[in-house]
């Protein structure tokens, strides 16, 4: 077997292996996003923890008065999952059905986010959609069941990232990017970090990139709107004091040493070892293509575990 044939066969194995891993990631993300809906509704997780307060507020059709006026910077979650459920309760007088609808909309956010990312992503091989599926499969199960607004932040981050990179030019594209960034910012205060991350990824294409200019302009319009809402609709005194206390502990160094963070760190190390190990296996000259293929697959499965 000459060297050209050997290199061609090796490239074939590498492409096949990468395609299998890509398919595995996509299937895992879609399956997890579907399981969130099925498991959440079957076990009535919309009633878990703070969800009990939100569910009761939906049943009496006053979720804004119960709690959401205290977190006005997260109104998109209220608009997406609570308002339709309250409208259904008012039209049908079916409080239990309204609570189920609230849970359905909330748990389905990741699946809808993946579908929106798939539609908006125009990169080669839809690489952003693949990473969205990976993030859904790896990160979302960690917080699944608890009614945190960052659940919606994650669901909106990936389609917003895709839109900021690949939305069409012209006024329509500017409007779409503005609406996407506005929606993302009003999911949670932490969405500001996600938005800055999007701008950073755009800056990697160069400071003269039109997509970067468009996103930065939209961001500097969205930011004062977000700040004005926070100022005009402040929380109650008690809730405001509690939120301020919680905000002070967001960057507590002790969080880094928690068991959950250590678990995520080990998983990240496993993934990195998989990638570097696979590259080293492909570069090795002493092993046959089939053997290198098996080594790469073993490292990938070990990292995923």
C-alpha cells in the first residue's frame, strides 16, 4: 500500500469518526430536550421548589403581582410561559390545565431553542447547532427541574448567537438581531455575560466586520432599555434586599470548590483529553488506520462517560 492510499484511508476513517461523533452529539441534544418535556410533565416538576409559587400564581392569574414585579429584568420568561397559561386559565377556567401548560412551555424551551438555532445557523456543517446540542446534553440536565430563569437564557443564547453571526443584511437583519438581543437580556441578569460573549465571538472575525457593528449597535440600544426597566420597576424592599444579598455571593470563591463544579471540571478535562488524545492517535505513524480509529472511539466514549 503506497503512502497516498494510506493517507486517503486514514482521512476516510477520520471523517467517518467525526461524522459519528457529530451525529451522537445532535441525537443526544435532541433526545435530552425532548426528555425534559416528557419527564417534567410526567413527574409534575413545574410544582417543584419555586415552581409551586409560580404554579399557584398562574392558577389565580396574578403571577406578576405575586412575584414577577420583583424581577422585572426577567420579564421574557413571564411573557413566554406564564402569560399564555394565565390566558388559558381565564378562558377555560381550568386551573390545573393552565399549570400544565405553564410547565409544557417552560420545559420545551430547550427544544424550541434548538429548532430556532438550526433554522438560523448558516455556518458550514451547522457547527453552532452542534455546539447547542452538546451544551443542551451536558449542561441542562444539571439544572433540569428547578424553575430557574437561566433555563430560558440558555435556550435563547444559541439562536441569538446564530442570528448575530448569520442574519441577513439590511434593515430586517438589524431588527432581528435587536429583538434577539433584547429577548436574551430580559431572561436573567446573567444574560449580560452571554451577550458580551456573543460580541466577543463576532470580534474574532475582525473589528471591521459588519456583523460586529450591527450587534454592537443593537447592544447599546438594548442595554439602556434593560437598565431603565430595572430602575422604573424596582423590587419590593424585602425582596430587593434578598436579591442584593444573593448577588453578592454569585462570585463567591467557595462555589468553585463545590462538588458540582468539580464534576463539571472533570468532565471538561475528560473532553479535552479526548480531543488531544485523538489528535495524537491520528498523528502516530506506528499504528494502522483501523487501530487509530478504535483508539479515538475509546477515548471519546471515555470522555463522554
